[in-house]
């Protein structure tokens, strides 16, 4: 039987509609009506965990993942474990590490990875898998463009084997990488993937985010790589929408179903 939580919405896409409990409830109702059955908890306003769980349950929606900062985990790991367990959520990720230009060094990234591994180990004690979500700056080379070392290399080498990657297709392509190839690189440690398409906008030198199937990414190869790598949840995210975000999500959902996902 297919898992109806395979397709999920990254709620960051709808952050303007999730800042109060009543807005969160209305948003979940709209998503359920569109046919979504799973979400990633991210960028919402203050809401009690029990109330969020009730809203999700009332709408037949599972909270299958979250985004949590490293500071939050270090401050109170048990609180993070309790929240995720109450939601029935076993996947989480950091939104990324963003050092300043002056601090963009191998030493700074190595120190971050040490902190991250320690925090991830604490969450694993509660059955929560804490992963790393990329943007494109992880492909910047340290110090000199002719050097070969990049943050992504350090992450692959030094993150604990139990730490998953939450690769983002748009940002990999934005960095000049092949999303399918990078998904294959993290085979077996990518339970969740972020799907967003890349479209060339009116300015021919500026790519923009687009609904799945509207842009230029190679979705047959990407989805094939995801299936081979063991992806369980395909999370649709569109940080910036050029029309109503709910309409954008509807388009992505319909196109993904046409591509064979449901």
C-alpha cells in the first residue's frame, strides 16, 4: 500500500499564512482540501504542541519533519525531543550554516560540524534524526577558487554516518551541481528531500524558484535517484512564489502525481 505521506509541504512556503493558531488551522484545512497529507513544521508562529497536533489530526495531515536551529537543541534538547515525539515526528533538520564572509573558513565549518554532531546525537537518543539542509554556498571553495575543498566535502566527510542529508534540488542546481548525482552521493542517508524547480526569469541571468515541472530541472532523473537512494518523504518547498502560494503548491502536487508520485 502506498504511503500517503510521501508528498509533503514545507510550511516555510506558507509562512505568511501560519503566524497565528487560527491561521495555521485555516492553512491546514486548505492543504487537506488540495490533497496534501503531510507537512514539514517550519517558520510557524507560536502554537502549543498539543494544539498543532490536534489541528493536524483533524485534517488528516501528518507532521513528518521539522526545521530546528542548532541553538534550540543545545539550549534544551529534551524539549525538542518531547515536541517531536508528541507530534509523531522523527525527522528534523537544520536550515543550514551561514558564517560571515570573514568566517568562511575550513576551521569554522569544522567547529560547526563538531557542534552539529553532538546535537544530533542528543536527538537520536529520543529517536529523532537531525539532518543538514543545504543551500548553494556549501559549494564555495575555501580561500581560493583554485582550491578543491568546499564545505560540502567537509559535511560528507565529517558528519556522523547516522546524520542524514536533506538535499534541496534547487540549491544544488543553483550551485552548479547535478541534483540527481548528489542525491546518489548520499544514498541511504536521505529520508527527506526538498523539491523545488528552477526557472529562468525575465532577467536571463537570474534563475528563480518555480513549481515542480514548470522549470528546467530533470525530474525523471531526480525522482529516479530519490527512489534508489531510499527517500521516504518528498517535501515541496517554494521559498518565493510568483503567484498565490497555495496555487503554486497545487500545481506542484498535480505535476508530481503526473510524474508517478502520490
